[in-house]
């Protein structure tokens, strides 16, 4: 049979381990018992109420039915005639609760129902605890989408990284991890809150990431107060996670150098961000009205001699031969990131014997 004291002990243990309210767990178990009753003793259309009283050590089960003259749906309706002597004081349309506790908790049925209810409870508890934890994590991050949060690695298991956030376990999925990161228990990392959503009739969803491009400006905002003050803008970011990021930056104020502001004195600001990204390289490029200027600078660290716009979205960059490796980058990464940053398909052509007047065509 159902042992309320055993149920109470299980609730206490789960509540402590999963940091869930006991009241929520009681609701979950009540729902599981109701499901078990409808499936094995009643009807799936029935409205079953279960009250689990831990203090009294009791369980009460009742079925709601509407009093009618002629019963059309026995699962939901009952006639005055069926009520017999108990019909006094009731009339058509009244909703009553019929106590069925003794039917399933009596000596003949209690063991079988207890086993059935326990199985149902385990299944529902597993599902509901998962849903409750997702609700709890959603509440923790609601309104925080688009920022980074410092978290400590608690456990690394099967490619899954479990992080500790204010005593709560949150998961950094493998798909949002960066291979260059060395996830070691006790190590702290900035994690980007990439998505926080709660469909009307669905399960809440929180996606944490170390991989998204938007994580980079979010980390810069932690080290560069001028971003939050609106003095410096990060206009566009492209990234190969763990390898390289390119950012296009600007300022609405002529007296402010956006690149120098993000780099910081002696490079301390950009170095701090690079350390948070496990050594990922960062190119910070000033935005400009002249697309040729932006394209030339986007190929940093290579020096571009001249840029020719051949179509609306295509450009040829002329460079000295010795600059080609830097312009292209390993596996073409540098030129591909530059293309993604500027929106231009970039072709690279080599020049020999470059003249000084040609160099002047592109601002340094």
C-alpha cells in the first residue's frame, strides 16, 4: 500500500537534492496518484482529486461529478436517483465530490493500487521534476538574455558541462561549447545567455553558450564601461569560436577612439577579454563610410595596398606578395571572416614593386 511516511521521506530528499519546493513535489505526486486511479480504476474523462496530507499521514481520493436528471456520461455525471439517501440538499447542476478512498485503499485493493500508484508516481515525478527544474532555470535567467554570467564548473560528464549558478545546476550543452576551453571543475567561465523563452503551452527553454558571436561584445561590456554608457558601439561581430573574432566598432563622438577604448591602456582590456575566451585572437576594426577603407582594415593583420570595388558585393584587395599569408590566414580563415564582416566577397591579388602613391589610396 501507499506509505505516506515513505512518500514524505522521498519528498524531503528530492526537495533538498533538486532544490525544489516540497509543495510542488506534493502536487506532482497527487497528480500521479490521480492518473493511476483514472487508468486502472476509473475513466480517463473523470475529474479525480487527490489530497496528500503529510502531517496527518493520509491520502484522500475523490471523483467530481455533476448532478443531472438523466445521466449521459457516467464518468462525469450522476443522477439524484443514484445518490439515493445522499441526494438530500442537492439539485441538478450541483457538482459533488464522491469519496473513493476506501475503494482503492481498503485491505483488498490497497497493495495493488499502491504498486500501480507508485509506478505512475515514479514516471510522473521524473518528467515533472525535469519540467520544474526547467521552470526554475527559466526564472533564474528571465530578463537576462544577451548578457554574460560568470559561473563555476561543477562537473564534466559525457561531454556535458554542469555549471553552478547560485547553488543551481545548469547545463552547457556540447553544441554550445568551444573546443579550446578546458572545462575543469572549480574553474570559472563567462557564459552567454543566448536564449530565454517560454512558449504559452510549452516547456521553458534556456540556452547557455560559449560559442555564439554575440558573446564577445557581451564580455567586452563587462570590461569596457563606455559600451554601457553608449560612447562606443560594436557594430558587427564575426567569429570562429576558439580561434579568431573580428569586430567592427564606432563612436558617435569624434573625440573618442573606439578601437583604443576597447584595447585599453597597454592592451589590458582586450587582453582580459582574450583570456576569458581562452586565448582567442580578436581584431578590432574601426568602421567608416568608405567601404574600401573598411575592407582594407578587415584583412588585418595584413597590410592592403589598394581596394577595388568591382560589383555591389565584390571587392579585389591588392597586397604585396609577402602579405598574402597573413591576408588569407590559415585555411582561409582571415579572408573569410573579413568577407563575413564587411558583406563583400573579397578576392586577393598580389602586386610587385608597389609605389608609395598606391599605398596612399588606402588609409592606415
